[in-house]
């Protein structure tokens, strides 16, 4: 479903972020992206979400190459963004409406859904995340954990097939981390593809079957069983991951 072929990317044509990345991800996989800060995890996630485009190589989704030109076609872009959702590392970058309700309703309204459908979807998601009481609040004034839940809600409300999360555990309290872990496991069990960068190995047990490890040179140095990689302390220490 997700196919990267020899993908390279550099910011402003001078700061390397990804080098020759080849990666296939099948529907229903749960994959952890691991690697030191600056190794390219976030850039890869932006490519998978069509926010930036490979400078070299290709990214294809369901056999169709995702290019800037193709995403300029509004109906193609809508269909793509409905299938692939992105939870940013910084929730604030993702929240801009005056109420939580409107925030979560924003995506469905953009997709042109009828207001009745929007309402039923938003209410379902508020219930799923146990945040019904936040519906009328201003996202800006919420706690970090609450903001993260709203950002996740605004992605889940479109019922995407692929959910990409950039270091979602960062800055959350332990209870919210446990909640998020359970949620990711449940979403994956329900058939969603989960792609997630993380440093927080204590709180992600049981989520991932596969890990892809990035080096500080922005290449993939290992791609395999999450359990095997995460218990290989020597490898993790050598690569500055723990
Ligand atoms: N907006 C940007 N402008 C210039 N360089 C950037 C920008 N974003 C990221 N980089 C650089 O690209 C490399 C990869 O960054 P990133 O994908 O954020 O890594 P990670 O998520 O693994 O920490 C780093 O060297 C980083 O400094
Ligand atoms: Mg990052």
C-alpha cells in the first residue's frame, strides 16, 4: 500500500534529511520509526502524508505515485487525505478552531459531509476518546494531553486507513500515555495501519510488530521485528537510540 523507492530529501537543497529510503508497508501493519533526533523520521512522515515530496525516488500509495502535481487536483487530494491521517508532533500546529467541536468537525466539513453526518461522527469520536465534556472548550486553553486527544480526534473522525503519529507520547502524563497505547492497539486490531515515531519504549509495548531504524546519516539501518530490535541493547546503544 505504502511504497517508497529510493527516496531522498533535503531541506533547501542543502540540509540532508533522508537518503535512499526503500520501504514497503502493507495494510494493517503497525510500524515504529526509531532513530536519533535529526535522523529523518518526521520528514519521512511528512512525505507519507503528502506534505513534502521526495527530491529523488518515489512515494506511491496504492500503486499511484503521490506528486505535488497530483495533489493539486482537489478531488484526488481529498480522497488521499481521507485515507491517510497525520497527528503532528506539536498538537498546537494542528489546532486552530475556536471550539473543540468545530476543530473535530473541520475535516468532515472540508470533505463536504452533510452536517448531520458531521455531528454523528464528531459525537462518536468524542465518546471514543472520553472527551465529551470538552466539546465547547477552546482548544488553545486545554492541557497538553487534552490537546493531543483533540488532534487525534480530528484525524480519527475521517476514519482513515492509515494513521501516522509523530512522537505522540511526548510530553504526556503517564495516564494519557497508557490511554494512547490502548487506543493505538485497538485501532490496529480494527485493521488500521499505524505508523509512529517514538523514543518512549516503556509506553509502547504491544503496539508494534515491526521497527524501522534510521541512522544519523538519514538511511535505514535496520528493518525488522520490533521485539528483536528493541531488545538488542548493543545495537540501540551503538546507534544512540537508548
Ligand atoms: N524545516 C527544516 N529546515 C531545514 N532543515 C530541516 C528542517 N526540518 C528538518 N530539518 C533537518 O532535516 C534532518 C531530519 O530532520 P527530521 O526529519 O525532523 O528528523 P527526526 O524527526 O528524526 O528528528 C535534520 O538534520 C534536521 O535538522
Ligand atoms: Mg521528528
